[in-house]
C-alpha cells in the first residue's frame, strides 16, 4: 500500500465517513429510480465540492488544494465502494487537461469554477464503439468545431467539454452547436453521443503533442481507482455473505473450496491495489506515466472483471437480483472496463511502449 501523509489520511477518512453515512448504495438506487439523464445528485456533488474534492488536483492559485492524483484517487476509491454517482472523475480529468495545456486566461476562467463545483467539465475523445484515440475525425475551422463523440461520460451535467480534434484538444462550452443523444448503458449513469456542429472552440495550445495521451493516462488511473474501490467492496460483501449463509447445515465459509477462491481474490485485490497506487504516484512524480497508467488500468480491468463474476457466483443466483447490491457493481464494471482502453487495447499499447 502507498505510504500516506497525514493530510492524505485525513482526506481518505473524511471521504470514507461521508460515503458510508451520506452516500451508501441506497442513494445510487434513488438516483437510478429518478430517471434523470444527469444521473447524479447535484446537492451531493455540491457538498463534495465544498469539501474540496473537485479541486484536489487544481493549483491553489486557482482555488484548488493541489494535493495530487494519489490524493484524488483516495477519494475516488471511496466513492467507488458505494457506487456514488457523480461527475467527479471526469471533472478532475478535464481539469487536468486545462492545468496541463491551458493558457493563463483559460486557467483563470475555468479552474476556479471547476474547483468550486460552479461548473462541471467532461472529456470527449472517442468517435466509435471502442476506445481508439488514433481514430479522430473531429475538425476545427475558423474556431468552429464539428464532429461527433461517442459514449461521453457525464455529458448531461457538463457545462464544458474538453474535446479531442485532429490537431489537439479544445474547450467547448455547452450551448449553440452542441447536441446530446442519450445512450442507456447497463450502469444507469450519464452517457451520451455528443454532436458538435460549428460549436465555438478554444484550443488548449500548451502541453505539446503528447497532451491527449497525458490526459487519457490521467483518466485511466482515476478510472482504475474507482474500480479498486468497487473491487474492494465486492470482496467485502461476498466474504460477509459467505460467513452468514448456511447451506447443507454448514456456513458456506467453512467449505475449503470457497476459502481457496476467496484467497485467490484477496491476492488479486492486493496486486490491483499495488498497480493502481503506482499509477497514481507516477502521475504525481511525472516519471513513467504512460507505462504505469497502462498497467494500472489493465490490472484494474482484469481483477474487477474476475471479482464481479466471482461475487455473483459466490452469492448464487440471488446475486443478480435487484435486492442485492453486488449486481450493480458488475454492471458498472463492464462499462468502466471498456472506458479509456479495453484489456486487449491496453496490452497492445504496453507492448508498443516497450518497443515491441
């Protein structure tokens, strides 16, 4: 496990206490039942912003705390444990794009608003059914951006889109020239295809040619952090279930075959935590980010996929019923596994980064 300083421990503990007491899975059920396309509670997100979570990676001069990505990952992990629906991950990723590539004017305009929760931003990159940042056709002419982005997370609540075009990243505000088509995915969160038709665009001119990759790596490690929290919760819930469920006049946890399966999952979880925390620390340290982020997301995909499947199987058929929460984690996991790189895409990227 990562060695945390006192401030990080306090941040983690605060996030844990808030999610357990104020945002358990029952709150996600309420969001799902509301049917609102935004698919999150704005009052809850306002509270997160007041606690400083929306500005964890934003510099102090722009209203943030500049605690870094490991600290942001600690918060996101806790949110993942209770399936808290919020735009925090995408807002943080979009804010990082402005931090890395924005001009002083762009930073002054947007970062304080993103840190305070006054505005929400998201990232729009992919244009097809799967993640492939090499295939981008969105273009900009005379400051007007046109193109369609697929499966944009948290699009319905976004005030600002960080959009990948052929020649770089652009800031596009919601409004004229921006149209959303809702996509209903299994996790019941906000997803949309976003069509930009001559929308006013402001380029992120700094950050160099690697800006898009740098931003996507940050999306990968934070998504992996959410998946880590989910995997931990599925493990804990499944273990608790096995300890109380009686079959054949015996507690299920007493069966050695099931003990072996849980031991394997415990080892997988430890390996996942190591990879995710290493990815977050790499971003903060600025060394080996691409490789570490790729490993973090690939390992998160592998372990979360297995954990979700095993959680359902060890609960038995009842695990897929709406009465039990474990099925929600599987549904969210399948969406996140495909986001910012599937396992096969990430393995291919790692091989290329390694020179093969």
